[in-house]
C-alpha cells in the first residue's frame, strides 16, 4: 500500500466519521421533530375534533355557537339556517352534501373541521371550526424544523470531520513512522546483507575449488546459505524501492515500452531455457511511449515474468506483449501454467502473500514481488489487472497512460 493510498484511506475514514456523525444528528433531529410535531399537531387536532363535536351535539334551536364553532341547520324541507356570525361563504354550504359524523370542508379559501348530526326528523345540524390558522402554523413548524435539521446536519458533519481528523491523526503518524522505519531499516540492512552474501559466495567457491573431499551436506548448506542471503537482499532492495516510490516526488522520463519488453525477454531468455520454458515477446509495431522511471517499470515487469516462470510446467510458454489500448499502453504477461482463482487476485497483491510455485526455485520467495509491482504501477498512475482460471493459465496486465512524447 502506497503513501498516497494511505492518505486516501485516512481521508475516507475522516469522511466516514463525519458522515456517521451527520447521520446520527440527522436521525436525532428527524426523530425529535417527528415526535414533537406528531404530539403537538395530533393533540391540537384531537382538541378541535372534540370541540366541534361537543358544540354540535349540544346545539339548541337558537343555533348558538361557542368556542369558534359556527352552526348550520338544514330542515327536512331543505331550508338552511346559520348561527349568528357565520361567514357568508360558510352560509352557502349545503349541509345535505356533508356526510354524517366527522369530516372536512372548504369555504371562502378557509379550511374547516366539520361534524354533522342527523336528527330523527331528517334535519341536519353541521358544526364547523376554522382550522386554517392551525394548519398554517403546522406548515411553518415543519419548515422551521426542516431548516433546523439542515443546520444541525451541516454542524454535525463539520463536527464529525473535526472529530474524524483528530481520531485518524495518531494513525497517520503511526503509518508515517512505520514507513520511515521500513526505509531506514532496509537501508541499514542492505550493506551487511551484501557483505554476508559475498562471504557466503566466497566460501562456496572455495569449497568448489578445494582439492580434498568436501562434505556434501556442508556444500549444500553453504549453497543454500548463499541463495537465502541473496533472496533476503532482494527483499531489502524491494522495500527500499517501495519506500522510494512512496516518498519521492514524481519524476518521469519517456520510456519505449516495446523496447523495454524486448530487452527483458532477451535478458531472461537464457534463464527460461534452463527451465525448458519458451519465453517470447509480442510487441505491436506502434509507438508505445509511457512516462515513468525506467528502472522501476523494468523491475515490475521482470517480477511478473519471474512469477509466470515459477508457475509454468516444463515445455510451457510465457508471452510478454505490449499493445496500445485506447489512451493506455498495456504490458501483458500471459502463461499457460497452473492458472489461478480470480477470487485470490486481491490477496496475491498483499505483502508476503504467495501462490504455490510449480517448480523448485533457488532461494526462498518472500511474496513481495506482486505487492511491489502494484506499488510501482500505482506510482505511475496505472492499473494492474489479474485474470485467469485454475488449470488454464494466468494473465497479468499493466495499463499505463500513454505519453505524448515522441517515440524512438
């Protein structure tokens, strides 16, 4: 994982904390608002229903309304009388069109809570209570709650961002310290490991040139010691390269990707021959120019080729191709070996994760190769894709942005 990836994940963690705090504030505001609105409006509405029903049921022959309730009475012959003070628009209502019991009606742009009582003689008495003011007040309350909710959510998000930043700050420092430690430790270990490997090689060569008999077990152990120290030195070099990619600013030059593929295949062909594997290049005749650090890209592509050779049986083939794909240049390493499960692709890019190689190899494989390849590719603003099926080979593809530089 690169420093840029760490920074992105830390930002995501900060945003996640901010979003969670904002969501919690929003949920609290909504819950409190719904409860307050529901209790207030429902209690007022219930009181209005109770008032209009009580006044209507108690209406006498004089139709005296109280508590803001106006009354209409329609006799069996269809004539309508209204209580004193009834607005003209309400007087024009037809009580015969109002259903018995509780209901609602609109008149003169006002909204009324209605209760209708039907007498045994066929007459109807309707009580009406103007609830327009209460409804307008409820709408204002909803608007106020919405505004308060938005303000609360924004404030919660800002508070969450502050808390999230404080929460991840120690983690960011720890990650920075870890990367500095890896870089410093790798740098300090490189020299003694180089010396140790050199001495092991010298001892192995002296044993090989010795005139007298040499214990085969001692010779084998010395050979393995030389291989192990060499492999460990390569791990340290990988760690140093990874640290360099993470901390140094981007400095790139124009690189001919096709030429790089030809060079690597020619360099590793002899090694592939010793394994009885065919290693071939398939480079398109186009200008395949990318921008980057040549040594880093060379090492990344070499790691993919080495990985392919490790998982191909005797007589197999590894093809290294270079092609243009839209605005990208794709470097692809394809083998016809044991293949892989696509579900394991993400795991293989983790440090110290390893697939099982088909053949025995000198030295121990520490599983840093593909992780380092991923670091190099991301540092070059590219993409690493892995595909394959068990028993049907595997394909590792590096897609890099094509450069605008002129070619060879």
